[in-house]
């Protein structure tokens, strides 16, 4: 097999926290890429297991330069990724979780998308969901997220911002983005998770692309900091009956922060629809302020529903009408 080429444009930002069980396998999958990245930046958030020793052994033999950052105090997953990305030097940044496994052409396929479309800001792919032992679970990330044809069509037509404003579909473990996206997005606002913030900022700046190929084995296990739940009927029903008003307040606060970012952005965000952002924030505040008593919610929800906001802004569309009527206070 010919030696893999190296693309110095690409940096990997990998975050660790007590990842000793799976980390070595993930690092080896990065080192087996058909196109190698120019560097790997690993940021550790205070591991107390063997993570540091695994990184040091890998760095000694790695075909890729490795920089190992150790946070003196734990930052949490979002700030840890911000720290790792900030330390990269490549034009394109690939995010990596500590417990996944990359397909050998993961970097190559994402690079091909960027090379074919220089205006792209972010590329993400599907992923195969696997168990702790690497056994396939019989489904994929996109299937678990229930990404529908209309959402895919809107993204391909250039309306990724509108799609992601409704609900995040980008999982950081599958994403590559331009460093310029991070420069525009940093510092990450506290209410946002790193991948959803990077995705919405990327979509505000230009087109993004979804690759239907599962380029990552996305491991699901009991210690996932962020994981995927299979969207079974029982799960959907259970979500309907969970209290949700604080969630709506949190979303309203996040979206209000997005509006402020658009107002203060250092560079243009030509694909962002600020009026939709303001409308989404107002809609989520309406939902957060619904009365505790179910019978008192009926009239305001029924009057609001014909305006189309549930379809445009609620993550589950019309199903969230039922949620707002039935959820306990």
C-alpha cells in the first residue's frame, strides 16, 4: 500500500477526559487515514486514568505531529473543544471525540467536498452507531436524528441556517470546518454546545454540506458526555410527558444570544435571517410562559398554531403542539 499523503491544511482537534478505554483505537484510526492531517491537537480536561500515557506513547510513534495540552482546571466539554481548536494552525479543522473510530477515508472524503466547493464552510457526515465493543447497532446517526428529505433539500438549496435554527443536525464528531468559522464563532457563548454553535455560525456565513456516507463509527456507551437516543415511539411519547418549560427558556436565551452575535459580528453573515432568529426567540418564550394548568394552555396554543411557527421553529414540528398541551408543569 502506498504511503498516505499529508495535507497540511488539516488540523485535528481531539478532546479527552478519562478516555483510556477507547482512546488508543481512535488515535490509530486517525493515523491510518488515506490523507493524513498536518497535526493533531489533543486537549485533556484533567484525566485521572491512563489517558496521558496513551497520548504520549502514540505521539512518540505517530506519523502526524501531536501537541498535547493539559488544562490545569477542568473546562467542560465545550470550553475544552474551544481550547483545542484555538491551538490549531490548519485552514480546515476536524473535530474528534476520544471514543470513536474513523473510516480510513474520513479526511479524504471531507477534503474532496471542500475542494469541489470552495464556498463551503462546514462538512459533516453520517456515522454508524456502534456499541461499547464496536459492534454495529444496526442504525446510523442520520437515521437516529430522523433527518427528513425536506431538511436535506433545504440544506442543499442553501437554507441550512433556517434548518439549523429549528434544530441542530450537526454532530461535532463528524464535522470538518474552515478555521475562519471558529475565528468568527469564538468565544463560544455559554448556553451553546460547541458543535451546534459552530454549525449555526457556519450556516450564517455560507453553505454547508451533509455527506450521506457513514465515515465515523460513533460509539455509544454509558460514559458518553453527549450521546444519541434511538427515536422510538416510546421515547417520543416519554418526551411529550417530560416538563419542558425550562428547556424552552434555555432555547430562547440561546437564540437571543445568536441575534446579539449577528448584530456584533466582525464579518458579514449573508445567509443568516435575523428576523427569523428574533421570531424563534419570541416563539420559545411564548412556550416557556404557558400556564401550568393544561386547560389554560388550550386557547393560546390553538390560536398560535395556525401561524406556522411550530412547523418553522419547533424541533418536532406539529408534534410539539401536543407536547405543549400535555406536558406537566
